[in-house]
C-alpha cells in the first residue's frame, strides 16, 4: 500500500487509510487539519468511554486536560517507581522461575503494568482482574467497528465500576491520581463525571494492554533472532535501544484515528471535510523511505525515530512508564530465565485487533 496506494479510500467503510511515514506523522500531529474528536454524549449510552478523554479531545481543551496529568508521568516522577516495579517483577518471576516453562504474558507481561497503574490510581488490588476482560472487549470492539450486546454490557459495567470508584474517592480522598484529579480545577471548574470516566478508562485500560504487548513482542523478537539475548546479556546498555527497535518493528499500537477538519490533500490525494482517517503507525514504522532495511529486526539500529507512541500534542503520556516497565521486566527475564526460548511446538496466536498488535499467549521455556 505504501508503494501503490499510500492514501487509500476504502469505499465500503468510507475511511481514508494513510500508510507512509511522512503522511502518518502529519495526520497524527497536525491537529488543526486532523481532529481527534469522537462521538460524545453519555458514555454508558454511546458505548464510547473514551469519547470525552484526553485522547479524543482537540486544543484548547486537550491542553488543559493534559496539564492535569503530565506531572504524574514525567520521566522523573516515573523513575521514582523503579524500585517498586523491580520488586513486583521479582515476585512475579519467583513464582515461575523453577517451573522451566510458563506463559510469560499471563505470568508477567499482563500483571505487571496492571498492578503498577492500579497502585498509581488507587484502585483496589482485587479488582484488577476485571480490567483484562474489559480491555479485551474494547480491543475487539475496535476491530469490528460496530458495538454488539457484549460490548455494550461491558461498557455499562465499566462505567458503573468507575463511577463507584470516583464516588468513593470523592468521599474519602487519598494521595492517588484519581483523588488528585477530583481536586483539580480548570478555570475554577472541576472535571465532570464524563471527563473523570474518560481519564479512568484511558489510564486503566489503554496503557495496560499496550505495555503487555510491548513486553510480549520484545520476548518474541529477542527469541526469534538468534544471538540477540546473548548480545544484550553481554552488553546490557543495548537494551533500551533494543526496546525502541521492538516498538518500531512490532508496534503495539498499529493505527490511530482522526477526522479531516476541512477539505484537504495528503500526498496529492484530495480528502473531503469530515472524512475519517486511519493513520497506520505499523506501516509508517516500516517505511523504506524512513528506515534502511525496515523489515529487519536490528538491535544495532540507532536513534530510531519511530511513531509507536504517536507524534505531536497527543504523544503518549505513558511512554516513560511503558519504557521503564519494559526495561525492568526484560532485564529480569533475560538474566533470571537462562536459555530462554519459545516453548517447542507452541502455536503463537495474535490478538484479534486492527489497532493493538500482540500475542494472546507466549509459552516460553528456560533451563
Ligand atoms: C497516547 C501508544 C502505553 C497513556 C498514545 C498514543 C499512542 C500510544 C500511539 C497517541 C494517540 C494519538 O495520537 O491519538 C502507546 C504504546 C504504549 C503505551 C505503544 C506501550 C508500549 C501507555 C501507558 C499509559 C498510556 C502505560 C498510561 C499509564 C496514554 C494517554 C494517551 C496516550 C493518556 C493520550 C495522550 C493525549 O492524547 O494527549 N499512546 N501507549 N500509554 N497514551 Fe499511550
């Protein structure tokens, strides 16, 4: 598609699909031409919990909402979480190290980010198992486009859960992020329930699935290319760069949506006002115009300007946290599970989504 139809109009769905690096970067960052707005209205009715969140808002509201949470996610604030993330990783790995085989998604890549964000948000530990099911449903929702009954029920359940949690924090505030958001004001106004719901669902669900997939995709890339694990163990300073290469090569978020604000053109193709666009991050990150030998996973690649966390004002808020969690988890996996390989005969199954790219399970073995 990059070669033959870089800006493609799908007559059936009505969407415009964008495949080249420069175009994807433009669509993601030029918010005056390409809006992030979606639906609106009561999320329990529309089934769109993200309809009034940071990720679906344009300036000036976007800037105001984002300023409320940036402090909690700066690299410095996130670095302070490192000792806790290391302890959690060690606990999770201690449970499986002597087994010699396990599903690394189930045992490590899924629980780690969920526990970390739950603690940050002040969510009761026992409730986090429910998020897995919810995020799975949300991801499958994004594939089919349509909202079926199961999706609707999940949205109602999530909405009720988060409204209860918000109410609890309102009556008994703590030092967590939800309590902080409840006390914050924009121009003298507190956030309303729909905006609070947007933050809760975005932070508690969206960031988890993606970080799980980054860790899982990294194990897949490292075990797939012979010698990679040995090199990283010998030269641990390569790991951050190797993680960036995983983000490029197997991007956990493959596509993002925008809507054309007015009639416009992209790579000489005319796009009408109101047209829905899909910016294919996964394709941009393998664009031969931007990367040499893009279809090769190469941990020696330097200064990788991938778009896996987006670009511009919506650049992923959780990027420092995702990078830190991935680094700690992968360091522990590579050094604590010697001789790591994919379990012989295992069939790898990808998640059923056009937005999220990752494995359902990752059966691995070690000595
Ligand atoms: C935005 C990817 C982890 C919270 C984004 C965007 C991408 C992305 C592509 C841009 C969306 C757009 O332009 O419309 C990823 C990937 C992750 C990850 C690949 C893991 C590897 C996280 C985590 C959190 C998080 C751990 C939170 C704890 C957010 C938020 C936004 C966002 C709040 C919206 C920012 C805004 O609109 O200003 N993410 N994300 N993400 N991400 Fe992440």
